[in-house]
């Protein structure tokens, strides 16, 4: 049995008839940008996340870039301000800061959650620190009460990178909790095809309760125009198209069910993978498992073993941000947990189109690795 890591064709086919109908309606409408499909999705997604505002963008990177750009245009951030960010993340979370003339301050990850270690925040704080970019990596909520208290105590903006965690929940206690994307001042979302809520191309969004920020982001993403041909801001072209919006509206209706299937698969892995050299993630009850990461020293041998058994795996992410060639200024920085994760992480297939037979085969393949 060959088990692909993420077969997008199969995942799309799960809701294929609805998607084709939605796309056909957009094609027939003759309106392909800034139409009723985008407006409808923005309203639906804001309601789902739990915010007053949602602004569609061209992709997830632009959603982050536009958020920081808008905060600068509004005078809430300034050139050279420091932004705390996890040292274990996809490089886009840091690129977007340097692209906006801001100074990233990488903070090491927590060895148990693999998310930003909130115990290290006070040591990273300086008088130039003005914001914290919180990445909900792998589909796990990275928000904690300590992070909330830290940002409040020091007057920091809290911006969420929710590219990998659509549908994840933060619970303050009893009750249904709050979705990631609603716990900070603003949040960027990616709908890259491989995400839990994926488009059929690039798309992104920003959610926030700040109407002024949302209006500024929308204007900057439309060449900086508050009104046609009147450019108030230095902008760019970054808009969600109608086709992607229509597809996302369809898939949003199924997101919770699709996430539930991801969790079901992940819990099978956690319960049934039994190998002394493999470390599995801890389930907190709210994880939506965009990625199922396991950790193993000498990961490459396990990856080769799984490939021979027909199981495709990926690595997220083999080079820490502070070791990337484009950031030589961080090469002397020591982030031991982030560096360890980069050397040991291996991602197993985990998606809503997986069959029980495929899950059984992945488990058997991992457990058969020579001890």
C-alpha cells in the first residue's frame, strides 16, 4: 500500500460536487473579484472564528504582512520595533517582520508543546519590544494565560499566525472556549491548499475586532486606496478572488468534521504507536493536527524505513529560522529546543481523507522499525 502524505485530489473530492457547483456559480456570475462570494465568506469566517471583522487577502503571507504594515501606517508600530516570535516556525513568520522593517526576537520553543515557551518571555523583553507574534504551529493552540498576562502587563500587541490552526480552540476553563484567530488583537490565516481549510490556490485572511485596522488592511491590500484612485497608504495588490472565496465557503461548512477526523487519526497514532525511540505529541483535547509531528533522534533512518513501507512523510522544519542563510545576524543565537526539533521532527500522514486501513498501515510501519 502506498500512503501519500497529503493527497489533495482525494481531499478535494470529499466535497467535490459542492465545490463544482460553487465554482460554476461564480463563473456564471461574471464577477471574479470583490463580489458577493468574498463578502459572504468574510462574514461566515468572522462568525466562525468569533470576530467582528474579516478581510480576505491574496495569501497567508500577505495577511501577516498587511497586518504589520497597517499597524505601522496607523502609528501603533514603528521602524525597528522588536517583535517576539517563536524560534521554531516556518520562515514566513519571521520574513514578514523584516519585510516591514521590524526586528524579530526569536524565543525558544517549549520541549513538550513545541510551541513558543512562555516561560522565556520576560528574559526576551527590552524597552524596544512592542508586539508578540504567536504562531499556532502544527494545529495546536499556542496561546496561554501567561502570554495574555505578559502582553497586557507590558502593553504589547498580540498578533496570531493562525495559518496552521483553523478550528483550534483555547479554553479558559469550563465552556466551549475561543477559537484561535480571536484571542489576540489580530490574526492572519492562510488557505494554502494543504491547510485544514484549504483553497484551490492561494488565499488568506485577517480576523480582528478592530474595525479601523480591518479597513486599513483592506485599503493597503487594494493599492492603498480608501476610495478608487485615492491612495491614502503605500499599498500592494492582495485580494482574495471570488473562486477561492466560493470554494472556502463550501469547505468551511465541513471544517469541524474534517478536523474531527484528523483528531481521530492522531489519537489512534498516540494510542497505538509503541516504539521506544519515538516521541509522540501530547494531546490537549483541542489540537486540530494540521501536522502530526513525532520526534526521533536519527530521524532519517526512520523516514527511509517508512518510505520502504510505502508511507510518505515530511519534515517540518529541518533548518531553524536563526540558522537560515538569509539571517546571518542570528547565527550566534542559541535556541537548543528549536535546534533539537529541527533535527528530530518527522511528520506522519494525517488528513480527513485517510482510510482506517491506511492508518493501520502507518502504525504498523512505525512499530516495525528495528529497535
